C-alpha cells in the first residue's frame, strides 16, 4: 500500500519535483564522500555535507513549478536536473586531476586548455561514474515511455511559493550552522573546499560568479595610482644579491628544462633497488650544480602555466583559473625574455611538443617577448611519437636541436617536457624500468615515466657536452608541480617505508617540494637547504646573469641572498618557513607543524602565535597585491626605466624556420649561432635510443618547410628546402 502511494505521488508534479530533488541530493552526497576530499572533522561538518545540497536543489527545481503549462514545466525541471548533473560530473573529473573545483574562469577558458587533452581525461573516469548518469537515463526513459506521466492538473502558485520558501529557509539554516562552525566563511574565503563542504557546489558556483563579476569590475575601474602599493611592496621586499654569485653566468646561454610533474622525492629514490633518476641524481650532487632541497612549487589551478608565469614574470598565479588563459592575451607583462633581450641582447625560444594554443601559449609568449615558439607543428606528429599531452620527451629534445643550433647566442630557451604527465602512460618499448606493484596504477606508472624523463635529459646533456654548448650555458632544471595527488600519497607511503595510517597533512605538504637546480661549468655548486619556491626563480636567475632587479616588479627573492626571508607562500594561503609549516590559511588558528620533528603543535606560545600571525599577514598581503596586479593589469601603468614595453604584433610564429635561416645568412660572419660557429650542423652529435625514431635524417636533421602555431594550415614536410644534413 505504501509503495502504491509513493508511485501515485511521483505521478504528480510535486512528486516528480520531490523525486528529482531526492535523487540529486543522494548522488551529490555520494560524490562528496567518494571523490571530493572535503576534510569533514566533526559531526556538524558531516551533517552539513549531508544537508547542504538540499536547499539549493529545492530552490533550482522550484523555479519550474511556477510554469503553468505541464509539459514545459516538466521539461524545464528535467533540463535543470541534467545541467546540474553535468556540473557535478565535470567537478568530479576535474577534482581528480587538480584537487580543486571548477570556477567560472576555468569554464570560460576551457577552449584554451582543451587541446591536447583526451587520453588523460579518459583515464580519470571510474566505473562508478555511471551511477551519476544512471538516474538521468532511467528518468528520461520513464518520461518517454510514460511510466512517469505528466500531471495535467494545474499547480497552484502558492505550492510553488511554498517550495521556494522552504528552499530559502533550508539554505539560511545551512548558512547559519556553517557560520557557527566556521565564522566569516564567505567574507574571508578560506578556500574552495570550505565553501563546498559547508554550502555545496551550487552555492559555490553562485559565489564564484559574484566574485568573477566583482573582479571584472575592479579591472575596468583601475587607474595608475593602484600600482603604487605593489611597487612599495616589491621594492621593500627585495634582498641584495650574493656578491659571490652575482654575474657568474653573465653572457651565458640559458637553457631551462621544465620537468613535468616531477617531485623532489624522486631524487636519489630507488624502486626495487633501481634508481629512478640516476642522471638527475648525479647532476644534483655535481660540484658545478646549485641544488635546492627545500624548494616548493607554488601553483594553483593553472598548474604548469602558473609555474611558467612565476618563472617568466616573478608574479604569482591567480587564486582561480590561470593567468595565461584568463588574462594572458590582453595583459601587459615584463617577462624574462624581454628583460634579457633588452638588457643583454638575448634571443629567446620555447620548445613544446603540444599544440600552440594549449594554455593560450601562442598569445602569451608574444606578450612575454619570446622570439620563437616551436610547438607540435614543428615536430614529428605521428601517433607513435606522441603521448598524452604531446611529443615524447626523447623526441622533443632530439628534434629541437636543428632549431636550437640556429639561434643567435646568447639565447634564453625553455624546453617543456610532457611525458611525465598524469596518468603517466608509457609503453614497455619506451622503458625497461621495473614498475612497483602498489594498488594505485598512477603511482606505479609515475616512476616509469620519471625514469624515461631522466634518460631524455641525459641524452640532451650528452649533446650539450659533445657540441660544446655546455661550456657556455647555464642549465636550469625545475619541477613545475606535483605529479601524484594527495589521494595517491597513501599508496606511495608503502614505497617510502611508511604506513598510510599515520600519513599526515604535513607529509602531503612535504611532497610539494620539487627540484630546482642551476648547473654550469665553473659554478660553485652544493646542495642548498634554504627554503624557497617558484616565485624566487626569476630574481635568482637574473642575479646570476648579472642583471640588477631593483626596477622590476618581482614578488620573490634571490635564493642565494644572505637576507633571504625563507617564507614560502602557497595559493591557498598556506605557508612554509625554515622551521614551521602552517596549513589552513588562518595563521595560528590553523594547523602548525614543526618541520624538524613533524609534530602538530597544539599549544603555541604567545610569541610564536604572534610570529605565525605576522607571517600569515605577509603571505595574504603578497598574494593580494599580486592578484591586484594581475586582475587590474597594473603593469600597463608602470614601465621600468630603460625598458621598452613588449609589442606582441612584432612576433610571428608562422614561418620561423626561414626566419632563423635568413637571420643567420644576413649576419654572415657576425652570426653567433652554434651552426655558424661550427660551420655546419651539429645534429649528427645527438644520440637517442627512442624506438619511434626510425628516420633520424628526417626527424632530427631536416628542417620543415614551414609551420604554424597560430592555427593556420601550413606544410610540415620532411622534405625540406633547407635540409641541413647535406651541409655537415
């Protein structure tokens, strides 16, 4: 009898409304606990996670109840249900990779970051994702086959109003309880996890839309005086260079090796008795290498692009989305390529085996002042040569030499590797590394791709030594961000001879260390234990090159300075010092760990409380000023003395091969390219064991006729008009 009543109730409009609300509530809570790490720590927080989807779901679905026509009302209700399911599912998939939630900026930028995705996105899917869609299919079938009939009876407006009122009441109760548990939840915005945990996904999207609109308004209303507070901070925050290292690399080439998803713990790490990265280990301990053991990535949602942004500009990324994709087309930058070109005559280039539009690089690089950008159109594009996010690393390095040797010296170049990218797929033919056998496939594969990357770097270094470039080049190696997420660390723990049961938030934070090495013949090296992060790279690099940084807007400090503060800020407002790790973004009210002992400090002295709160205020202030600089595009109001603003229209990545050749031929005896120095090509010196390389003459030696990173159709022929193999 009870089943019959429920069945009859579902056949009413209110019954259908209740069905959609209940089912969506259930699967939202399912996602909260299965896919999202929201960190509920007390019974009230768990209750709120169960409770928070109800209010917004009731509110959204109640909108359809005001529609008088039954078919339209049912259709609108189902469409709202479908769209909310899409939003939930998209957040689930996104969270698995980024441990974060979708924002409006991220959604609006999806076209700029979607190219080159595919296999990695598919690998994020789980079998139980079907549960998020099963109800949609069943309800659609039930409606189509009239198992659920459309109730023709008109619904009084007061019933719709009652549903809306109930929704508002539930939401306000939710908000009240949330504020009681976490005061100033919305005004201080601790992080996105807090908003979702307490108020739900739909509320977060509304909140984010309001913040986005506010930011846009702020940008449009900015004026020249807004830059003053930024300049005051960066000038007061600067530290003097170390006289022992200032100018040690003056006039040297700079080659940056961007190690995708490479974490510091991989250095000197063994699996089954085998070194994961034997070459990088040797480089780390080399007498001519400055290696930093306490260097952290500081990226947000922009991940790789955030790392690049800090490297090139000395400014933090955004609290949400990516500077490259959100602002990179229009913002004014004073980037490393332009600084080096104008102050020391450097040419510049980026080598990246993915499409030029990925992370909006084909626009951002022009604004940064990069002379050349060699994207996937300049390389072998066969299926075997590519993996996940682009060309395999061994092939990228090998096929870049024909362009690198044509660059005028000194040059500033960056190689962006991709093979060591989640989900770390790599065929057995590409590696002989014996993978571990944990219960996490990503963890197992991570070591194999890291080993492959290590071999690729070694092949590249072998070429640098054979060609003579090593003698006149500073090589910078850094990891851009974490590879394994917090959820993977539990499986990783067993390989570290740790129990996953006593794994802590501090352990997760410690794994946010990434390598940072500066290698050059004659450089006084050694392992450095001072604490720093990616924001500190540019001032450190510029000082090594003998360039004074006083006039530039840089939020970091020279890592070799005796005055280095050793305060590392993260995009979620957490921070690390040389003594303490502070999590929660709330100073002394957060979780404070002792770095040396690993102990969570539960009782802080008044002096330590004051110090930690002071550090937190500094971190918040720096991030706030950086956000203001980015969001308001404040660099348009400030030009350093002697610096000429970059004109992106002067750069064209359409036919760079001919440009390289023409530049060399025009300069004749004054050409400083490696090709000109040797009087012939050096590509024959490059040796790789990449199994995909079946035709070295074509892939390594021959220059393509033309290529494009601007989206235009061009010829990328191996039959080159400038085949340099014939000129050896």
